[in-house]
C-alpha cells in the first residue's frame, strides 16, 4: 500500500472512530441524563480507550457541542423551509409545524439532554441558546414578510416570534424529549391551535 493510501486509510479510520463516539453518546443520552454521561461510559461502549476519546474531543461538553451542531443544522433547515414558504394559511402552518414535530420525534431526547447540559456548562448553554435564537430570527423574518404581504394583521413580530418559538421549544422538549413520549398527533394539534389562533385569529 502506498504512503498516500495509508494516510487515506488512517484518516478514514479516525473519522469512523469519531462518528462511533458521537453515535454512542447519542445512545447514552437517550438512556441517562447529561450528569451521568462520562468519558468512561462512552468509551466502554465503543471498545476504545479514554486516550482515543481525547484525540477527538477535549471533554464531554465539547462532545455535546458537536451534537448540537448536528441537530442544530437540521433544525435550521426546517426553520428556513418555514421562513421561505410564501403561502400563508392555517393548513400551511400545520404542514410546517408537522416538520418540527417530526424533528423532535427523531431528536427530542437528544435536544432535551442538550438543554439539560446547558444548565451545567456555559459553552453548551451559549450554543443551545444560539440554536433557538436562530429559529427566533427566522420566524421574525417570516412573520414580518407575511405582515408586509397583508397575509397577517400587523403585530409585534420580534416578540410574537420569540414567545412562540421558546414556548414551542419547551413544550416539545416536555412532550417528545423523554420516554414515554406523548402521541405526536396530539402534540401537533396543540401547537397548531396555539400558532394559528395567534397568527390567524380570523380562521
């Protein structure tokens, strides 16, 4: 095997190991709280040593920050889909809110664990808050655009967006962030009622 091929192989193995550590961390956060997550717990399940962990991450909070970046990217994509949808109606709101419910069905336990971690680590708190604030910004822009088009009555878009997003985040963490989860259809019905009666009172 050439030197170049060997370097490529080593790089692939490093990436595979790093991803394995992340996958195990996700699994553990579905089983236990952030406070009970440790390097030993993660690495014992991967079959690698603590030394291998520190080749990829500085500590457990840095590992969690990586997980935030992954789920945060998906949440931004869902948020942008809402923000860039020009159709404004209760039916469209239900469709878009359904995407958020789907996201939390798949990632809610992890997001709740990250929210818990944010109470114990300043860097995680900053990253988690920024993730939600990015959502607030997109929702503010979306509401302002709909008001400008005449689809919504004039309202205080920044504060309405902030209230709706933070309430949505807390509610989804509570209902879909731990076992047993609430029936997703009931969750969707509840948030659609709140959002549509706030944004489309005539409907």
